C-alpha cells in the first residue's frame, strides 16, 4: 500500500525574484540539516469531481510564492561554513501521486493507526535540484474515493513548524482569493548582539569535521501512536503535581515530557550512573525581547536540554522530575536565548555547530505541535483537513511527536522494537493512555 508518483514539477513565483542571497540566522544554523514535515488528509465527503483541484493549487502556490520567494531557492554553503538561501527561483518541488488501492474511509475505520498509513505520502528522500539542496517539497496524492493528501517536507534550516503552519494557512488563503499578512524575510531579527558571549553552551557543541552523531549499528525501530484524552491529561498532570511545594506549578506539557522521558528511560534499561539528555523545542517568538513578529517564518526555536543521571530520573519522585522540566523551560529566557545566539556567532565554522542530543538509545527528544496546530485555518476552498499524520517512514529511536486532536492528543512514539514492547507493559505508562 504505497503512493505511486505520476509527475514531478518545479513551481516558481509568477514574478521573477530578485537574485539575492539571504544568510541563515544563528537559530537556523542550529537546526539539523534534515527535511521534516507532515501530511494533511482532505476527505471528499460530497464526492466532488474537482475536489482539491490540482491546477487551482498550483496556480495559488505560484501566487503565494511571490511573497515566500526564498522557498523557491536553494541552499549554498560559504567558505566560512555559513549557509545562505540563494533566491534563484529553482522552484518548490511539487509531486503528483496516487494511492488507488485505499480510501480515506478505510483509514478512518482502522482508526488512523500508523501501521495502516500508506507509504510514500510525503517525500522523505528529497531529490536535489542540480547540486544545491532545494528547500521545500509538496506532494499531492489522490485516493480511490477522490480524497486528497497533501504532504509537506521543508528543510529545517529554513523554517520551523510555526513558520510551516503559517505558510500553509496563507497558501490556502490565496487559493480562496483572500488577503494574507505578508511574511517577514529579514533574518537580522535574530542577529547576534556583537558582544562577547560568556555563556557556555551545553545544548549545542562544535563537532569535529569527520565526527558522526549516530551509531552505525542497525536496529529495528517501531513507531506507534498512543492517545491521551483530556481527562487522561488532567490525571497525568495531577500525578506529576503531587508533592509540589506551595507556590510552584507545572504545565501539562511539563508532565508529558517528564512522563515520557522517565518511562522511556526505564524501558531502555540504561546503567543507573549514565547521564542522559532530554530535548524539546521552545518557540522563542514571544520570549525574546523585543518579540519576533508572528509572520516571521524562519526558525525561532531554542532547544531546551535538561540532563539527569538515570538513577535520579527513574528513582526520584514524579513531581521532582516535572519541576526539573519546569525549571529548564523557565531558564530559557531572553538572556539565555540571546547568549546562545552570540555563542553561535563566535564559532569559526558554523556548519560544525550541532545538537548535543544523540538518538543512539540513551537520549530522548519530544516535539509538541499542539500550540500551533490550527486545522480550522487550513482551507484551500474545499474544506479543512480531517486528519494530520507523520509520514509512514518516521522512525527515529527516542524521538516522539505530539499532535493535537479534538478530544486530547496523539503521541508518535518511536523506539527500538524490543524497548517499545517493554514500555507498553510499564504500569506507570499504561495508567494514563486511552486503551
């Protein structure tokens, strides 16, 4: 059950762009050089013949690229290691595909489980346009019932999840012939202060040119979706709040991060004296001073990286762990974020700046998209998407993704197969999930 590619196009702005080069910000540079994204599913409820008309989508995409013209460019690396966006109108890769052996209704009947999502609904291996990496790929896939999936893959050096959601919303507005709030391209909004940084980064480090950050050992990775109702989330937060001193508090996200980090580490059976990292992104748009406008679509994410000994993590109280997460979030203030920006600026070869997190069976990462999931704002003229999914190919040991749904959340859990089986049997893990 896989999508079959029928045609690949390169979509350019209707007006030629100025051939300029936009240096990536220091926030952009700290993002991994990978493609990330997701899939939206649009159900053809009324059995319309022209549902999600591809020509209308292409025309409106060409139009909105007049505002988002850097996305039609490519990346280039300068001799000092700094990467720039070359606004050369190479084009966004637009793939037209079909999946004729399944309907959206069949996916609904199977509760949208990860294992029944067709392969190939978003391009996981980006085909480079000539020699320089393209920045964005969109895949349009039709199903047997005339429904459509739109898969998005963006280069993480160019924009974050908030920026991607905003782009899709604006593309939909253009398809409906509505005005948009034009994006801001000035990456100097995230510029360094010019002052020497006394900050010692532990979120990032400068790797050696030949250093690998991933193990060569191949192990079976399984991805599964777990659901939490709103009531489950309340019970989880109450559980991780027990014993918290008066005047202190934790958020639901703090409890989620603590819960998954704790139970995942226990399932992995790591030596108690090992120090392990947890990583999750924090949107800095409202935390920086001055704040960053919402229509700036580049990266403004900062990596929060608490670290603990395994013994503290799994043997300490749930509330003490949740408070550690809360402290890590609170500490990521304007001063800390500005210091990270200045620290990156001082590195001679910025292409060697990398995350300290390694997905090698010990560290843990989690991404929460619920704060900027606005499905009701995504509409190309034929209605809003009924579901959002990660690609079937998603499988990174110890990386979890949280998606919002109407009655709670869904969490993509990706682990070595045998460790996932242990996690599912963990009493503390099981007590909060929807059966």
